[in-house]
C-alpha cells in the first residue's frame, strides 16, 4: 500500500515494490512519466522542452504520491539533475559548437569544405561519400544537433547531387558517428547517470558501432549510383569504412574517447586521399561533379585543418601520464560535494547514504574546458596569420561567436537540463530501477531488445543524449536484474540510438529544409526507414551475442 508522502526531508529509500507491494504495479506507474513525454511530443506535437517539462511534473507526482518520496527530496533531486545537465554536459556541447563557429566566422571553414569537395577526381559518387561520411562525421564530432545533416546536404547539392538523393545520403551517413557526437556527450551523459565510467561505456560502444561504420560508405555508393556505383568504387569505400572503423575502435579504447569521431573522420578521409593517388576509378559522364574554379593553396588547407589538429594535441596532453601525470594534475581543481539537503537523506537498501547525491565536476580536465583552451589558441593563430585581412579573427569576433552560440543553443540548453532533471527524479525515486527490474523478467533475451530502447529514444527526441538520459539507468537496472553486464546494455542504448537518428522527425525536417524540399519528410522517411530497422536488427543480434559466450570475447 502506498504511504502518505512525508512533507519535507525525511529519509527515503527507493523500493521496487512501493505500489501495493507489487513490482508490476510499481513499474507500470514508473512508466507514466515516459508515456507523458512521448505522448506530448508525438501526439500533442509539443516541443521537446514542453514535453520534458510535462514529463518532469509527472515524475515528481509519481515520486511523491506513488512512491512516497518526500516532496523536498524530489525537488532537490530535480535541481541536482538540472545542474548536472548544465555542467558539465551542456558546457561541453556549447564549447564544441563555439569552437566550430570560430572556424565559420573566420572563413576557414569554407576552405575545409572545399578541401573535402575537391577530393575524388571529379567523381560525384566519391565526393558524396567523403563529404557525407567523413566530413559529416567531423561535424558530428564537434557540432552535432543536426548541423552535419544541414551542412553536408547543402554541399552535396552544390556538387550536383539531386535534392532528395542528397538528403537520403546524408541521413544514412549520419549514423555511425552519432554515439561519439558532440565530443561523445551521449556517452558522458550515460556515465554521469549510471555511475559507470564513461571510458568503460565508450570502450564497449567502440566494439559495436564500428561494425556499422565498416559498411556505411558502401551503402552510400549504392544510394548515389545504385549497383554500378558499388561495383566500380567498392574498394575505396571498403578502405574508407575499414580505416574509420579501426580508428574509431582504437580511439574509444586507448585515446580520448571524446575525440573518437574527430580522429576517425580525419584519418578515414586521409586514407581515401592516399588511395586515390594510386588508384584511378572510372567515372561515367553522368557522375561528374561540378568543380570549383579557384584552387586551394597548401597553406590555406593547413590552416583550415589546424583547429582539429590543435584539439587532438590538447586532449592528448590532458591524458598524458608519461613524465607528468596530467589527469592527476588537472584533477586537483575538481569540485565534488554532497548535494545539500539530499545527501544523507537519500539512502540505499542497506541504509547508507546514496552516492548518487554527490555532485562532481572536473573543472580543468573536462572536455568543455579543453575545447575553450583550443578555441583561444585558434583565435590567436588565426589572428596572427599573414592572410588575416582575407580571413579575419579577433577577440571581439570570438566573443560575438560565443554570444551567438549561447543564443542559438538556449532552447537545447533548457531541454537537456530539463531532461536531466527528469532522469534524476526517476532514478533517485526508484522509478527507473522498478522498470528495469520488471523488464529483466524476460531474462537474457533483454540484450536482444536493448538497442531498441535507444533507437526509440533517439527516434522520438532526435538526440542520442536524450535517449541515454531517459533510458541509461533503466538499462543498467535491467542488466543487473537479468544477470547481463550493465555496461554492455548502457552502451547498447547509445549504439541503438545512432540508427534511431536516421528516422527522427527532427533530422528529417532538417534534411528536407537543407535541400529546399520542405514537406518531403514523409518521402524521406519511406526511403530511410528500412535501412534504420535493418541496422537496428544487426545491432540487436550483435549485442545479444556479445552477452553470450559466442561473442563475449569482443568485450573489454
């Protein structure tokens, strides 16, 4: 029987049988906030922010009236989630987009775009593959949030690809890099909510999504030119996909996981450039691209690529342990404290204070700070460059870009902060644990279905980050109850999300707008839905086999 909610800050221990002593009843009541979110978003067609706010109110009511969580504790839980959503999560995202905007306002981004467009010996199919997959992956690594689809779709149109074909191509390409997008913020979010080290989650994701990365370039050739394109250019696509996949795997295991897509995209592109120096494909007349007249100098290409080289260098130095233990040195500035009013009142089942009520922020070592440092260095180098008259950069321009980024991102900032508040209330009240324990009744088969939750979350919200905020702790709870490695399932949630991005209404609208075909979302959905489901099925089988002795050797 549900107890009356204490009024203020009495101690609280989450109970998976809080509603009438029934796990099923408790879990079904815990699903109400998620149902509210999806109904508001999909049926009532409210914005993501309004849907998240409505869901947060539902979660607070369920926590207090259904689970017996004290009112004060439930509100404090929401505030902890809100602050965590702002710092470090949105700090990283805003810093990444500001860094990208610096290259745009300086004019250097246009040179980088043309560098990608120039490769391919005038073959439209090669250029489409490299722009959509490698350049799109690079944009996903830094900007995310629809920018890769919008920018690369316009680029493909400019070189001669038909509008709808350009949209479909970039939608399919924007899959494999998504889990590590925006400086791997989906993985960081999953780690923040579950307490699992983000590096451990990244290591498992890096043993799942490279399987997709291996085949996506070949699929892009098929989308652009059918069987002929695949038959004539598959060696180049195989090399590009294989190099991207191997580097994505290596970075996620041994380097800064936040830079996985940056490094994989650049090296995958470089591998294609090198191969084209020794291999000349046959290009049909109808597949020749529009060529831009003005050639690029080596110096301009170098300065266009420089920001990404600086990012890699700074992150590498921050991870350095030879001679100087940089992580430990930077960690001296870390902030960690018990969340006021919550810690000590929120208890585990054995009566000890829950560590989920501890807030931590790595002030100097977090990716947001490192990106800001890299951005300042880029501003300095560009400001001193000999051609600064043509490509201007100043401190005032950098500050203006920061202000513009904050204004543009304010809706996303509010949405992510609200979703994180929702996630914290559901987690700390016990709603997520109850749902996970209930779902675990299906046993080992849950591993097969695990990626589908991430797919659903991303398909509906348009964000792998939001999908992890909604379902990461649920996956962890289900894994523990079903005897499946929780890290595997949290990673599967993020991996499943990458193919959900393909059918997200938000992404479809961005693609349709970018190719100047508003209202074509239904047509685009029909063209990409089958690919999304096929990739999801592949991931489901892969994750299930990784949870068994058949492919458990793949896991770290």
